[in-house]
C-alpha cells in the first residue's frame, strides 16, 4: 500500500483537526509502530475518520487520554465516597435527592 505523505507545515501555521478539535501546534515525530497499530491507523484513514496518518495518531492518543482521564475521575470519585463520614454521607444523599428533583424534565441529550 502506498504511503501517504503529510504536507509540512510552515512555521506558525496551525492545522484544523477534524471532530471539532481546536487548532494545535504540531511537532515532528518520527517513530516505528507495531504492524497491527499501523494497520489500525491506516484503517482510520480508509474509513475517513482521519485524513492523514498524523491525524489518525492524534485521534488515537486523544481517545486514550480521555479513557485515562475518565479512569482517574472514577478512582477519585470512589475515594471521595469511601472517605465520607456518616454525617457527610447523609448530607450528600440529601443533596443528591434535591438535584434529582431539580433535574427532572431535563433531556441531557438535547442540551448543548
């Protein structure tokens, strides 16, 4: 399969990434990857989820960062609840109840 050539950026030029990603400063990265990872990145390009190999790598790394971020948040949340005193737990339960009542009728899928 022919390799796709990435166009070089001129200094100060900021590419616009797909998926609503903000403009980013790009740095040159030259490396080798496992064959199955290369095939996965190429499949992202063929499926038009990414326009270039660089964009496919960016998207894959962004996904991994979100997963790791979510894991850290879940661990911190679990620690928070595990460390609550009985009094704090009762107060928290009351807050949850008030928020639940207040949020009824909100369709979060329709909210921006």
